[in-house]
């Protein structure tokens, strides 16, 4: 990573996050990693799916996760939940045939966002990340990989989403009792634009990229 102390790095960071609100020395930053590529290849306790409200499987990351987990098995798991799942909410299922390390899949329903981010959409997106973290903590999971919820087919602005993701994760995990519950939080980036957003703005903060 670049030197955090360079003026250049700090300026870039300011564009995305208000550094006054973040303690850059907080152990939170040691637990965050960026991963470029397919989320189904990451060995973490839980991976996060960008699901649709019906949990019926779909394209994008949802399709990739269903293929890796086994479509029929994962659908059987999804049908155990009440549907439609509200926007901003998350449900947890078994990981079926995903790698033996992955215990759970957390299906988040992000907002559909064309025509600009509103405070309601932002709240819904942030709620997805918060619920995924809370559900994991309830059952003692210690590592998680998030895809970039809503930024694909659902059209959410990539830079705005990145900003919310860091904000909401920091808000929860900067609390001492919460940060201790986690070994690793992976932000899985798949599209070039997401790589650019995160890499440009926050790689310098992350000690285990
Ligand atoms: P949404 O409908 O919530 O926008 P998408 O699946 O279209 O969901 O996109 C969500 C994010 O997942 C996008 O950033 C997309 O590039 C990314 N993505 C697509 N396939 C994969 C994959 N196999 N692993 C990780 N991320 C993926």
C-alpha cells in the first residue's frame, strides 16, 4: 500500500471519506481486505450474495453463487425463508456445495437505484451491510466476504456505495466489543470501476490488501 502519511494519499481519502470521522490507527483497518475476483473462491465463514427479493436466483453474483453452491440445493435453502425479503434486509442460508470452508451464505436485498442515490436508497444499502454483520455475529462467524451489493444490475453509483460501505462497517466495527468478534472482512471487487474506487481511495488505509 501507498504511504498513508503522504499528502497525496490523504487528499484522495478526503474525496471519499471524511477523515475527521475515522481513526486511521484503529484496529478496524487491520481486519479489512480487498479481494479482486470471484467471491465463490474466497475461504471465509460467510459470503454475501446480492439477492433479489424473491431469492429465486438470478444473474451476476447471484448466478455465480447459485452455480457454485448448487442451484437446487441453494434454492431449497432459500425457500425456507419468508419471501419477498424487504429491501435492506438479509437472510442467512447454508452454503451447500460451496467450498468446505464457507459455512453460510447471507442473501442481502439491496435497493434498485436508477436516477440517483437518495437518502432512502443509501439507508437501504447500508442496512444490508449492517444486517449481514449482525446475522454473522449472532451465530459466531468470524470472517465474511461482501460483494458490491446493488452496484451491478441494480445500478447503484459505485463511488457512493463504496463510501457507504466503509462508513457503515467502521461505524459498527470501530466499537471495541464488535471489532474483537472479527478476524477478517473482505470486500470482494469484481468490476473495474469498483476496483478503481476502492483502490484509489482506500488501499492506503488497509494493511492487508
Ligand atoms: P445487483 O443486482 O445487486 O446490482 P449484481 O450481481 O448485478 O447485483 O452485481 C453486484 C456486484 O457483484 C457487482 O459489483 C458485480 O460486478 C459483482 N459480481 C458479479 N459476479 C461476481 C462474482 N462472481 N464474484 C464477485 N462479485 C461479482
